[in-house]
C-alpha cells in the first residue's frame, strides 16, 4: 500500500490530467483518420459510434481526412522555414537530431496542444553529454499552473519503465549493498503486482497506468521534481529544485538536488493556449468541421447511389418488331447511334438524369470546405493548390508569407518553446 505523500501528490497531478489525455486521444484519432468513432447515442438500443449509426441507416461512412493534410502542411512548412533559417546546424542539434525531434514535437503540439521535452546530461551508448528527448504526454504530470512561461510550476515529473539491470546501473551508484537493496525493493513490487501489468493501476484514458508498466519485463519508476524550501524562517527561506525517484509502493529509489547550472528541473513545457490554464489544440478546433464534411460526403454518395443515372424511358408502342430491347439499350449507350421508332408524336424516348437533390448538398460541402480553410488558417497557397503558372516566384513567395501570418501564433509559440529548450540545454 502506497503511503508516500509526495508520490500521492504526483499521482493526483497525473490523474487531474485525465480529461486532457482523453481529448488528446480523440484529437489523435481524427488526425490519423479514425473519424467515425465518437459515441453518437443509442438509437433505442446500446450506445453506438457515429460510424455504426451511419451503417445502421444503410450508408457507408466515408472519410476525407483534411486534418491530416493540414498537420502535414504545417510541419512541412516548419521544416522549410527551419532549413532556410539554418536552425539545426549546431552541435547540439546534430548530436540529438533535433530537426527530426522538433518536427515530431510540433506534430504532437498541433494534435494535443502540449509540447514537452526532457533535457539531461548523462552517459548513453553514443557517449556522455547533453541529451534531449520528447516526452509522451500520457507519461507526464505537472501541478495545475496558468503562467504561459511555466514560472508557477512547483511539481513536475514523468513515468519511466526500466529493467532491473538498468535500475541498478542508474541508481546503485556502484555500491553492492545499494544494488542488493534495489533488487529487494523491486522484488517486493513485482510480488505485489506493480511490475506485471496488474495491481493498483489508477489507469485513465489510453494505455498508460500510473503505477504499473505495460511491459511485463519492465518496472515502473516515477520521477518527481519539486520546488523545496530550506531555512528556519527567521533568516528567510532558500528555494531549490530536488528530484526523487520512487518505486510504485512509495519506496524512494534515489534523491538529489538539481545538478544543473540552471538549478531547476530538466523539463521544457509549453501548453497552448493556456487561457485560464486550459489547453485547446489546433486539431481540436477543426474536429466538428471535419465531422460535418464527412457527413456531407457520405450523404452525397448515398444520393448518387440511389438516384437514376442515364435511365431511358422507351414507349413499347414505338418499338419496331425487328428491334429488340437489348438492341435499343446497346444503341442508346453508343455514340452516334440511331434508334428506329414507330411514328413520332409527343411521347419520344427521353433520358432521365436526376441529381436526386444533391445540388444543395454540393453547395453545403463547398461552403463547409471554405469554412474549414478559414478556421485552420491554411490556405490553398500553402497547400500548393490553385496556383497559376503565371504567378512569379517573388509573388508566390509573398503570398506564402501572407498565408503564414494566420499560423504565426502557433509558429511563434513553438519557437519560444524551442528557445527555452536551447537555453536549458546550454546550462545542463
């Protein structure tokens, strides 16, 4: 039974982000094409998804994934800007492949509204030095804060999965007695179910669990950094960051003051837009628009499938005896064909070509696509569409720069995240 108060605080901070993790999973589903999975209601029976409801109505759910195209466009535009600006030519960038890491981090930022990296100085297989890692938001926790700069963060950390040999190597400090103690701690945790995919999970949305590793061969560790005060109060207090590593049962595996020149924790955090401490991502703003576009496309497909197309109404009394209906059908489908009939009159063969009421749906779809473009800020010029060959290079570049203004807030916010990361890396 875990009774450690600090680990309990960390667990509560992680649990408080369950709504965020749930919204992130939904945003991720939509970004990668699973756009009919929202629960739509019961229809007089058990709960069903949007796709199941559409199928029950006899329609095939169709998806036109505009969100993915927008995310790829923005990430591609960022890569172009980074290449033109020479952002990743320094030694730190080459050592950590920061161009690739940051591109994936920007993609995460667009989907979830959260960008988190961890900057440490340690020995790894390629050598000792400063290393930068992207942090999975499902494994990250932080106290509730509202300052966009993160200056009111007082507790922050993440979940780790490690094998016992790695745990002993990292936290045994070369001491045989300490190594044996660690082995005993994690043997007790394994016996209690903390390392075998069972036990007290506190699992929320998604696949992560606070106390239990999803990998049966790994042990769960919790890295917790806190801003601690020291002093007697009369002479004032000194504040400093301290790290503690916990086993799931609350046993303390390691504890040390911040070893870095910046004196703080190793995490770089940027949430967007942080209005009253809330996160609302780029993708989240587009989901309802995307759902409506999918419904319209499905509706148009259903109308076209069930409407008359090229049907021929042929009066039987006008058919010549020596001409069969099959011959008439073949001639009707052939260009420049002549179909003989008896007499003339007002009742002549005629073609029925009905749109089945799809015209209005087409207009709605066109309007919705335009609204989607306006909402996203990604115009045709960024997507490379509707660009005339007559447009000169300088004119096209000017149009691209003008189109990028709509995304300036996202790019600048991510740039501030990258600058904070680089500053922390210099002092790590």
